[in-house]
C-alpha cells in the first residue's frame, strides 16, 4: 500500500510538472531569472510553512536535531539554489532542446547515486525501462552540441540527483512536508545571498503581470515539491525520478491540444517509448489495484 501511495503522489508530481512546463510558455519575459527564482521559491517556502502550522505539525520542525537541520540546509544548497543558478545561467548560452535532454537524464544519475549510497537494488526490468526512457528522451530532444553550457546543465542535473538521494535518506526520520520546506526555505536564503553579493538584487518593482506569474508558478512549484517529497518517502529514488519523465508527454499533449503545435512522428514515438518505459517500471498490478482501491489517506504522519 505504501509504495502505491508513493506512486500516486509521484504521478501527480509528473502531472503538475507537465502542466507547469506548458504554462511557462506564457510566463514572464524580460525578468531576471535569478530574481524570479528567488521570489518563487520564497513564496513556496511561506506556503509550506503555513501548511505545516495549519495542520498542526510545527512540532515536527521544532523536534529536528542539529544534524537534521544541517541536512535540510544541504538539501537547500545542492537542490534549491546552486543548480537553479547554474541551469538558468547556462540556459542563456544554449538551446532549450539541449537543456531539456540533459535535465531529463536526472533519473539516470539519481539511480546511480541511490545504488551507491542507499544500496537500492536495480532490477533487470528497470534497466530495460531505463533504456526505453532514454531512447524516448533522445527522440524528443536530439541534443545538437556539448560545450560549457551543457556541462553546467549536466552539473546542475547531477546536483539535483544528489539532492534526491540525500532527501530520501532524511525522509527515513521525517516526512515530505518538512523536507520540502527545508529545500525551499534554505534554497531561498542561499539564492538571496548570491543576489546580494553579486549586486544582482537591486530594487524589485513588479508589474501586475509579473506578480501574477510569480504566484502562479509558485503554486505549481508548491504542488510539485509537496507531492514529490511526500511520494519519495514511500518509493525508491530510481523509481520516483523515472516516473517524473511522464511530464514530457503531458506537456506535448497540451501543446498539441491548445496551441496547435504539430506532433512529428519522431516525437510521437518518443512519447510512446517514455509511456512504455514508465508502464514497465510500475507494472500492470498497480493500475489493476488502483481501479479498485479506495481513496488514499493523506493524514499527517506520526513520529
């Protein structure tokens, strides 16, 4: 039951991610990406803190040990700040296609770290599924070059993979809401320090449209981190990060349905390979069970 609950949550994460990527096509233009990321992350941190207080889980934060606080700070550093800065800096020098391909290899590096540091077991079925996912990703993006920008994006992807591995370790003693709050709050602090010391902050004057997009993207990010870290608690890292690739077909479908973007045969085949790979990872038993299962309970965990 626990793994099925985790899969449902991570499926929701993939759905949120797919819709979010689609919505970002209409996002803020001419906005400093570092400032935008700081504002969005800070808003999500406030949302998460408010939720924790609202559902009376503040004791879960008060009871954290010094070691756990340091671990949350590390998650904020390697997951909520540095990789965002690297990614957005590199994105100015490379194409979205190259960035998309490299970022979607996250499940490979996360699986490798999970095997080494968490002793997760990789089945032959997962290896076969991973090959399908990688092939589908390649058909969707078809990377055209590899230079310094691509190296920076790959470094950011590696840091996110390391963060997922560390988060899984921390989740053994706490729950997803606390880990998500640690990631977003400490990440916001580290990005703010970068903005201050690089003289990139300056006066922040937002238009009504920019405020709207900060709040909208923050809502998507809140849903993303809430569902993902809650699901990661019940799933191996390699499964959780692989399921996230389902976001790509979702974005593609929305672009086709609402923007009229043509779907090339190569892209359609890539989507099909990704769906097949995820189906192979999850297995038919999950879908058969979910069709008969009762509503899942998301009551606060007890520690």
